[in-house]
């Protein structure tokens, strides 16, 4: 486990007020992405040498979060106690809005318990970033062959959960600001049911890091938009999992409404 941890008060992390430089205020995207690319490049070099461990992952993730805060982006992270109180690995199921959650969630969860992602196969072939992702032992799906993806998630998920590794699942077909329950699959619930693992719902609002038009991962950085992460109370799958799937959707919709979406 990493010694780099966010400081919570009553299970809530809030970005502290800080002075923002004129460059960051004027050109937040330029100043952030120059720093972000440097962080990813260093991480990739370590990963290629087989030295990108859990501590290094947390350190990179923490550096990205701090860099965003230095550009004026504020964070609120709540419900971390639900992760801390679990005595076994879990399946974390949430909505997917931007690249931000992929690079920031490690510093939120990994210092508490080992974790990995279910990711799209192209991420493992992404220039530079692929070395970082591959080092994290993710479960890769195609999103073009649902039957094969289900088999991959079941087999890979049960294997990792049995080794004490929690799994983050974004069951949407694509990341988007607008949450559409009809595009929110139950694959995470199926995995939790099969592995007899608890589910922790997750809702996030991360559109401060926009999706780009040409390069989706490099959109507008908007410090006026606050970043939110909220974890919900763990649940166990009963019967076929329909009630739990709906409970996750309800949790996400309720929180997004509270946050002004």
C-alpha cells in the first residue's frame, strides 16, 4: 500500500483554497497537459522497466490530482468510509464521464485496497500510456463481442477478486456527460454475483476535464466546474441482480441531480 494518501475529514476530501498562478488561470489546459504528459511519460518509462508498482501508481495519480488543483479545479470526494470498512475485495460500479476518473481513482482507492480496472482493449495499445495500463493487470474487453467480453470479465474478474484485487467497472458503452441508464449494462453486477463479492456504487462528475473533438482524452480544462466522486453503501447481489442494478442507477441519478446535472 502507498504512504501517499489524501487527507479526509469525516470521510470527505475537499480541495483546500490556494492561489492560482496567472498562467494557470489564463491557459489552464496548456499548463495542465504539459504537466500531465510529463507525468505519464515518466510513469511509462518506469513501467517499461518493470518498476511501476502500486506506490508508483499512487504517486502518479496524486501528481495528476494536485496538478489539476493547481489549475483551479476543486475536488469533493465522499463516502470513502464505505471502501475502508470492507474486509474483502469489491466490485466498484460507476458512471464514466472523462479521462479524469481513470487517472485520479488510483490515489483514491489504491492506498486503501489493491484495485484494477476493466478497460477497453485500445487502451492497452495507446502510445506511451499502454505501458502504464498493462502494468496494472487490467481486464481488457473489446466492446464489439458482448459474449466474449462477458466471458473475459467473469474469468478475469473472479481471478483478480480471489487474489484480493478490487475491480472498477464503467458499464457504459462510452464516456459521456449525460448519464443514460439504457446504455448502462449490468456486467458489473453479474461479476459481483458470480464472484460473491460486494458491490460499491460510485457516482462521479468529472466534466472539468472535457472530452476533445479530435483527441478525446485532451479536451478543455474548465476550473469553473467542480469535480465530484461519491461512493455508496456496499450491497450484495440477491436473486438475479435486477434490484441492485437499478439501485446503482438510482444512486447515480440522484447524486448527479444534487450536483446540478
